[in-house]
């Protein structure tokens, strides 16, 4: 039996259809109304807000780093300058995959693999819109290679910049210092807004100490960008929207140091192949004329950027080229302190001009068998204070040491600035050490170690034992002898100059407390003894002072690196170089009107009079007009 189809209800179907159409139309009208309402809100009510945001996306402020001030010597010769170069820079916020981008740059040999971690740290530690410099000096080949690959490196580009350059390299490195890439610690220490767009800061020397004057003030450029963030030319719309005016950066001040470049180069050359330091100072102002430390390093390596491995190699070098021996090297001063101790002995009554000693080549304390040896095994015979200075007789100073006493030694050496920092205007200076009973009690914990022994006084009288001094301290102390007690704080910078106005700021000499003696004759005796050291018939450094066209004064010193047993003889030919005595020499000239004081320290140089004294003479000749540049 066939089933019949049901009769269609056209009326019901029509009502259902019309209901669906009405519902769809209502939804469409509501949605369209919502869109229209939103458009009205955006275009009418919120127009100003979004227009401002749009302009903010279109206009970008870029920091313009200031030009770093130059550094000159006392005659206006350039010690640190700025040279143009192309740098590879990265804007972190525009880099989608930081790891991948840096790895690909390393594959192109534009950065070192060892530095990737450092660059990531810099990118994440500062504002992400601030450029991070990846390579401070691109070669022409590197620029060409990157230009081909540029579309693959979003957020990476090369920019023309000025980089620091030191035309005299290692010769001025320890005095002038160097600039290096900003580190995470630098960014935390420095004011971030002042260093927007800047990639370097002073790390050591004058570059670091006078960073505020050298750096300058950052400027700003208002640039127009497209939707991709790339800069585009300014059009009429930008002018109509009153694009803010650019702010030009203010260059840093130029610095004029007290260094004499000829003297600095000569000191550096004299130290070639050695480990040591030379410091020359103007006794009447404290101005540093030369400050050299060897071995040195090329500061330009830091300015253009080194890889982590390159820096590690330099830092781990056994000769310590980064170590500023002139202000940080602490050495036993040896006999260079005898002039100051002679003054102390005369002033305290421990000795006088009539007192003589029979030097047999050794000295023994009462009721003791230990022999404190003189540098001259056969002895000096009968000798007074003046001859003891001239011939550097150790036995004479051994004998008067206990009458003088360690605390008196400390008192007078402290008056000459030994045992504490001089206050020079670069950082890192070592304090040195002049021991005393109170110092030993403070320093040691064991009762037997805290006690001061007479034998320690004996060896302190020739600058051994606990006593330490830097070359700068020795130069400053001997300058005080040259001026007969007038003292100035050593300093490297004389003036600074505003590069825009030409206005100069003076850094006047800072006078320290004078050394007041009870008897001015003490100066005469001491200086006469030092004069005889270099130009007397029996002076220990008479060979260095021979044939001079001016009068000078000096004192040699030899400092032991290790102790020698009583039954042993010291023979430098049989001793490893690193165990040989240090050679020291201090001097000033001319005798009657001193213009320069010098300290020379040569590590393991064996003989102060034979090795260090000729260098001091060479420095004084050059400065006083009798050296290699005299006829020029």
C-alpha cells in the first residue's frame, strides 16, 4: 500500500521564514549600529586622543650623542681625539629573535661568538629603544658584506659615529686612561638620560676622573617614520603638525693636562722591555709632568672594542700591563727614604753633624749575634751623616735607628706624605705603608706578632720590612725636600675649556701643610748629601750625574725581594730575574731652584744607581733643555 505525502502548510513555512529574516535583519542592524557607533566614537569623541597617539607612532625622538672633549698635554698637543668610523648598532625592540640575530651576525664574523652573552645582557638591561653597539669600527669589507645581508637583519644597521683615538698609544695609557663600552654596571651608576645614544664612558685615568666634563650633553632629533618604523622624509603634514624642533648636543669640554708629551714619550721609551714606573713632578705646583708605567697596553683596543677572549688574554698576562705601577705599585722604598730619615735624625737629636760611625760592613744589636749587612761588604770605614748619605751607608742608619725609634720614623715620613695616598686626580692610588707600633698592634691578632722588635726598626731604617711606597709617593716626597718643606697635592689636569664659548676653568694647585723644621740647617745637610750622591767624588750615582751642565741632587735605592741567609752572598747573575732586587732612584734639579722632581722604579733591576739613576738623569736633561730635543 502506497504512503501518501503530507499536505504542506505554506502559511506556517512563510511565518517561519519571515521570522528568521526579521531576526537576521535585526542582528545585522544591531551589528551595523555598533560599528557606526564605534566609528562615531573614534572619529568624533576620541579623535584628539587617537590623533595624538598616531602622531606619536609617526614621530620618534632619537638621541644624538655629544662629541667627547679632547685631551691635550701642557703645550696643546693632542693626547686623545675623536675619529670618524662606522659602527654596527642594534635596536632591541626591533629585533624579533635576539638569539638568532646575534648568531647570524657571528656567522658573518661581524661580532665574536664569545660576546653574544654580553650583548644580550646589554639589550635586556637598558631601554629597548636605545641602540646597542655591536661593533665599534667596521672595516670597508665588513660594511660591504653587511650591506648585502641588511634585509635579513631587522633592527640592525651601521651608523657613522666618532670613536676615541689615542695617537700615542701605550705611552700615555696609564695617565690619560681609556674609554670602553658601557657595561651593565656603568648603566646603573650613570644617569641613563645623559647617556642616551652613547656607547662609551671613561674607564681609567683622566678619561674616568673627568668623565662629567668630557662627556657633554646629549641632543635629540625628532624624526618621521613609516608603519615599519623606518625614517622617511618630512612632508607637509608634518610641518602642519608643528614637528618639534631638534635639540643639538653640547660637546664635552676639552681637557688640558700638565703632562709634557716629550717627557712622557721619553719615560715610556726608557721603560721599554722593563717592568717599572717613572713619575716626574713640578715641585712648586704638584703638576705631573710625566707618569709612565711599563709594560703598557694600547688604549685604542678598548675604544674600538675587544672580544672577551682578547680582554682575558690581556688581563691574564703575567707582566700585568693593565696595572698602573706609577700609582698602584707598592714597593719597599729602600735607601730612597734616607734623606727624610736624615732630617728626622737631626731634628729629633738621634744624630748630628759631628757623630761618626765605624762601618765594618755589618751591624749587630747589643747582645745579639745577627748581622745586618751593609751593601758594601768591606764597609765604609769611619763615616758621618753627610758621607752616610753620599755613600748610602746602611750601617750608619742601622746604628741611629734605635735612637730615632720607629714612631719617630713614622712621624717624619708621614710629614713627607709617605704611608697614605697623595690625592692625585685619577683613581686607584695605593696608600703605601709606613709602619709604627700602633699600626702593628692594630694589624696583627697574635700577641707575639703585635709586639714591635728592635730588629724591625733596624731594617725599616733602610726602607725594608713592612715599609711600602708608590713611585708617585716617592716623587712627591722628594719634591718636598727640593722645596725645603713646601708641599702640593699632585694633579694631572691643569685646565678645561668649553668648546662652544672658549671659556676656561682653572684647576689651581692645592697646597698642603708645610713641613716645619726646628733647624733649617737640616735641609742644607740633607740636600748637600743628595747633591754629592750624583756629583760628588764618592757618590753612589756619580756616574749618572757626570758631565751635567746643571747641579742636581738624588738618592739611589735597592730593595730586596727575598731574604738572604747570614752565610750566603747575593749574586745577581745566579739569581732568577724575578728574585733580583728592585732598583729605585729619586732626584730633583736644578739644585738651587728646583723645577722637576723624579722617581724611577725598575722591578728586579738590581741596582738603583746603575739602572734607575740614568733614566732619572735623562728625564731631567730633557725637561731642563739639555736633552735630545734641546736643539730642535
